[in-house]
C-alpha cells in the first residue's frame, strides 16, 4: 500500500513549489525595484534555445565542461509520472562548438545505478567539474523512499568523478525524509552551497538557505537567508554567480510581472536591503526560473513556460547582454605583475608580447575565434601505411592574435586576473624561445609571474611548399633533408598535410636540400642560409608513373585513398559515456572541413572501446557514440547519406590490451577511440 502511495505522489520540485498553499504572511522588509531599461545601443537579446527544447518540459540549465546540462522529460519509451503523464525527467548535455553555439543534446547519466523510475532535478558543479550536487527524488539504491505521510521528498546528492566513472551519489547531511532540499548552487570558491528547502522554521513555502564547509570540508548547519530574500510564498532556483550575486525565482513579492519572476540580490549573506526584479525580457506573465549567467556576465540561460516564444511546457531561453546586467556585483580580481627577463643576463626585455588566453579543460584554447588557432595535420602511422593520425596543431605565439600586453622598459606588465579562472599566459620576444605558463588564481595575494627567456639557438629559417608538376597538387609527408656542405650536418623535416615545411638550420653557408616522397621522382636544390634571411622555395615533384589526370595524382600526393583510416588523436570518451566532449567536437570540426574540401567524400565513423566491462554493453556504447558523431556532422551541414555510423565495441583493440591482459588506464584509454574510414574520396575543391 505504501509503495502505491509513493508512486501516485512523486514530489517534483516545480509542481510542488508553485502549487503549495501560501502560509501566514511575513512581508519582506527589503526594497524592491525593477532592473533599469536596457540602453538602446546595447539591448538584451533573448532567443529560444530551440536546439534544446521539445514539446515537453525542458528546464534547469547548468554549465558543465564547455556545455550545458539541463533537465528534460523527453523519453519516448518507458514509465511515466502518473500525475503529469510525462516521462520521468532526465539529464541531457549539449556541448558548445568552437564558436560557442549549442550542439544537439545527448542523454547524460552520472552513473548506471539508477534502478527505478524517479525524477532527476537541477545540478551544479565544482569549478573543476569533478564534484556534482544534484536534486533528485529521495531514493535508496534507486528505490523511492517515503516520508511518514507517504510523500517522496527531494534531496541533494553529491558525487565525485574519478576514473573511470562518477561515484555512487551520497545524501548531504542536512537532507531529510520529512522535508525537501533541492536546487543546489555552489559558490565559486566551493565553500558555500545555496539551495531551496521547505524545512521547518522558514517564512513559508520554500525558502532559500546557505550552508558552509568547515576546515575539514564537512557541511555545517543550513542558515536561512532571512526575510529580505524569503517571503511567505515560494523562493526557488538559487544561482550564485561568479561575481557573488544571488539570482533566484519568487512568486511572493510585490514587484512582479506574474507567476514566478527572476530576481537578484548582491551580498546575499548580509541581509541585502535591495532586491531587483530582472524585468523584461527575462520575466513574463508566466513562470520564469532556473537563471544562470556566464563568468563574464554577458550571456546565460533560464527556463520559462511563457507562451509567446515557447515550444513546450517549459523551454530554455538564451540571453545576450552586451554590457552585462546593470547593478549586479563584479567578480573579485587579483593584481598581477608579469616580469620578462633574459635568463642569462638578468636584463629586462622591453616589448615582449604577452598573450593571456583561456584554456578549456581538455587543453584547447577557448575563444570565440579559436578555430583559427589550430591547423590540421595527418601523420602517416608507422604500423599501417594506409592509416593516419589526425592531429590539431596549435599555431605559434605570433599567430594567436594581438598581444594582450607588452612589457615596459623594466620588462614588466601589470594586469588583473579574475579569481577562480584558469589562464594560459604565453610570452614571446624576438630572438627568444616562447615561454608559457598555466595559472589558476584562488587567493587575494598579488601574483608575481616571472618569465626567464632563453635565447633561441642559431636558427636560419628555410621554408617552402612541395607541389606536383602539372596540377600543383600539394604533397603531404614529403621528406626534405638539408645537408650543410662544409660540416656535413643534416637537418630533416617533412611537409604537413598542406604540403608546407619549415626548417631551422643551425649554420650559415650552403646547404643541399634533398626532397623525397614515395611515388615521385626525387629533387634537390641549393640553399644559401644566412643570418636575418628567411628562405622560401617552391619545389615540384614529378610522379614516377605517367599519370594523366588530377584524380590519379591527388591520392598519391596526399596519401588519402579509398580505404584510408584516420585515427583521431586525443579524442577519448569518458568511461560508459556517449556524449561528445570538447575534444571530440574539435576533431569532428576537422573532419567537417575535410568533407567540405572533398565534396564527394563518403566515410564510415567507427567507434571502439577498450576490453574492460561487458562486451554487449560496450557494443551498444560504441553504436551510440558513432551515431552522436554522425548527428554532429549532419547538423553542421553534411548529407547524412555520406556517413555510416558503426560501432565495433571491444572487438578491435589498437594495442596489446586484449581481454585478460593487464594494462594501465592510459593503455586501455588508447582503445576508446573514434576512427574515420574513407569509403569514397573524389577530387578536392580548389
């Protein structure tokens, strides 16, 4: 009987919150006002994030690993919530592409321990995305639990990511079977957790609380945020921004446009005197909630059931605020002094170029234009002459955009770093080898970064391009061997996939350059290397065979033929996950460019796993991974008929790590990969 009651009365956070009966009035003492109207020159733009939304419920967005995780009821099969007749809510993930646009979402599960049907709710993450706090129905090992009156409350669970997967979710110490705790939001420093609860002692309905960690890392006792924030009705969906501003939703304040409105308060721990309604376009006459904003304060997401722009019961909307949101707090910064000196002499280097960039967790530079920071290269594999490793190679310092700073006459540059953000600082100066350093600022102490520059070794630049005779097709992986006539010293380089090469020659004088490539007649030329001069040569090679058409020459020049296999370098999936991460997106963009260059190219996308785990589940995993990769390319404009998505499970390990063989995690991870097999090539577009 109890089980039946539980199933009939599943407590889902939104419905319970908005439908609860208001209790005794406790009028807020804080001042209320609407956000000032947008500057006409910089209006806030609002778009339905249509790629995320379906006719059902889509809400509670959260930033995660260069993308968005959100809550949705979209399962086509399986059990349904008897009260709403919707599928039980699940998490989906949508990654950002290189330009920051959302990609088609994919199902995301933190672990495989969910054994029965219950709702997943709002989540938040630590700065490194290794700890998650999640709302979900009160359950034990997947079995719904009930309070004394037969209700299923909401609890906040914590899990850690440690190879190979997320740990089993654990309740937080202040959770209870008799009341709900939900909608967690973690402060930037990870020391405070904000959440909503209807625990006894509040001001009515759901109130907002904060709980702090002690020195040992244990959560203390929750503290109510007080009457200036909480009312006698519902306060839900707290979000503590990077700058320390608290955003939340409420239906208990005088300044309202109807339903749940989104508000913000600065200094939320100090009983703030002013509560600001975000006004239009954020709020409507419907229910608006689940607000988040990025670290820079210029864009974000929220949920709404507004009818004019919506597709379903709840939709996720994206906003762009070019000048930020007026009145919100500013992020904390730390002053820094960057010093650039000659390592040998200790003298200051004036005019050194300093670039301050933002690396993503997978090591790529994160920028709205970062697709220009990398070049594609295909390197022939030694173990298979018809297989290539696809690499994305970061360009040199001078090609990474305009310098952020220049060192002064004292070799110094002053700047401010936003706390709790990761930076990549690259310093370059003429005559010196570029230096770089990762930096994560987590204190208010002034930062002093010292770059001791090493003089570049003698280097006489000799570059060029290798082409075919007749058709000017670029020749990849040609070898150029430079031999110094006087000393006999030899330097060897190869051409990239674009047919270009760049050599650093250590001695002045005359060199003989020998250019070789399988299938072509070798050539050589003389080169006079001298200080301050950069040599550039165009070399043309003639095929050994008498080839009459460009279609015959091209596969010989670049090595790509029907049947060639491209192994995507450093595209590793999380254990038991099918979602595309940022590394996968970057490499799929390279495949996208390749397929655009070869408009007739057809490929097989083949996904593999390592030999750990169940063979049947591994096969299912690779099928979904390859389908997701195909979905991405099709979304980007490639005809789906040009792509076959194939999963091969654990049947074809790349290395010796077969079933039962003892291997390291790194060795196993090499087998979790995506490969591209060229089914049809055709001619490249000029």
